[in-house]
C-alpha cells in the first residue's frame, strides 16, 4: 500500500480486514529499531497517516514484532531525546542489542540503577512492562558485563531471592526473576548461537568432505569469522585430537551436548558443565583467527593421512 491510498478507503473495510492489512504490512522478520526506517520497506509510513490508523496499526506493530533496544534506552541519566521512543506498555518481545552501560553512565562514577553491574534498575523496568513475554540479550560484545551480572546474581542469590541465571545450552543462559515469572528471558552469545547448532549437527552427520565444505561455505557468508574456528574444534573432537588444539587442561572442559551423561546430571552440574564449555568456546573464538584455524585443521588432517 502506498501513502496515496486515501484513508477513507481503508475505513470502508471491516475492522478485521484492516487488521489483516496492518499485520501484512507491519510484520518484519528481524527485530526492528523504532528510531530508524525499517530497511527495504516504506510501510511504517502508514503509522503517520492519521490518528485512528496510528492507534490501530501501532498495536499491531508491537504485537507482531520484536523491538530492538539497548540499556541506553532505559538509562535514568540519559537525555530522553537520545533514547528510542518506545511504548513500553505495549512491547511483547524485546531484543537487547547491547548489555553495556549507557554512554552517559559510562563517564560517571555513580551509575544509575539501570546501568549498575547488577542491572537492578533494568530488571525493575522490565518487571513494569505488563505484556512483555520475551527478552533476548546478545552479550557477545559485552562479555565482561554479563560475567559480572551473572556473578552478582549468584553471590546475592540469598538476599535477592528469585533471580537465577542458568546456562541451558552452549551459548544460552536463562534468567529467572521472581519479578516477572511469565517472561522468557535469555542471554545469548550471538555468533555462537547462530553457528554452533548447524556445525554440531554437521559434525555428527555422514556427509562427505565436499558436502561438509559446502555447508561451511554457506555459513561463512553468514559470518566470515566464527565457522572455521568452531569447525576446527568439532572436527578435532570427532577425531580424538582435541588435546592437540586446546591442550590437556582446556580440553577437559569439552562437553558432548548430545551425550546421555548430560541428561543424567543435576541442574547445578549441568549448569556448571555447560557454562565452563561456553566460556571455553568464547575464549577460543577471541584468541584465534579463522585463517589460523583453517591452517591448523589442514595440518591435523595431514598428520592423520587424510
Ligand atoms: Zn544509566
């Protein structure tokens, strides 16, 4: 629909049909930044046509999409003019693109409650969003902030009953907070989360070397850095050569996610095992280049006469 369609035409339709049109025009496959134009579509212009359309269409926009925000947008010391204009009462799904403190609080000795390491103010703000059902935080660019947050939650577990952070898989942590039981709240390392599952499946598949290379090439388009690093580890694990890549001590942190041993563990053991493994992978991703990993895989293959 273009802006030139008269509003009166839209109002000749039944409310149900209007709703269908809004849903069709305003549902986006990736999280949206409300401050920006959504790439590739002029449809959000619909929101600016008149008051009634704005009211009806905005409800649909918040219902069907994931909204992208950062801690900056909740910071108590940041000028509201520099924050994303968002109807927090209507947000159902939220994605944090950054878990770092705001620019304003970064330069202050005393940060606001939202930007504190324990994120107390942020949790309160999220708890005050009545229809919020899902929160996803990508912590990959602020690993230190997440580590501190996790540590504080564990230390203060007694006094702040209800807040727990559990590693549920390689790459993802689930937050449970008594303040908002109904919210699915997770922290994930985005490069790991998007690449690991495919590669883990690939390493257990019976595909030929050429077929594996095709999958790798496709993943490199998505992320040129992560696939080769993780593939070296998975290949080495598959062929009993992990110690050559990681050294004996670090290789001990390897967890086979598909093994029954994991399922038989207590919640605490499972959390510790998966957390240790996730930290090891994060550290490995940071410490090596993709080129180094490809070369080393070549050396390993050669040493095995492959
Ligand atoms: Zn702040």
